[in-house]
C-alpha cells in the first residue's frame, strides 16, 4: 500500500509529464513566428538563470574573501 507522500509524488510526476506533453504539442503545432517567440522566451529565461548564478557566485567569493581577511586579522592580533 502506497503512502500519501508516494501517491502525491506520483500525481505530481504525472502532472509534470502531462504538462510536458502539452507544451511539446503546442510547440509542434505552432507557427514559425510562435516557435521563434517561444525560443526567445526560453533563451531569456536561460540568460536570467546564468546571470543569477554569476551574481550568486560573485557574492559568495566576496563574502569568503571578507571572512578570510577578518580571520587573518584576528589571528595576527592574537599572535601579537
């Protein structure tokens, strides 16, 4: 007997699969102009994800460097 979480997960997976098939069908039957518009939306979303990743990476590096410098300064104070 499947648990509630398993049933919910299976229903979610089925919903995602149905949505994917529907999206594929819409794209397959779309005009060339609509296909170009869809591709542009996907590319824009991909670029936004790349930008967000790059910004997050930069923030992590910056915060790491700040923390490292702070630790080094405190270590120098302790040694002195």
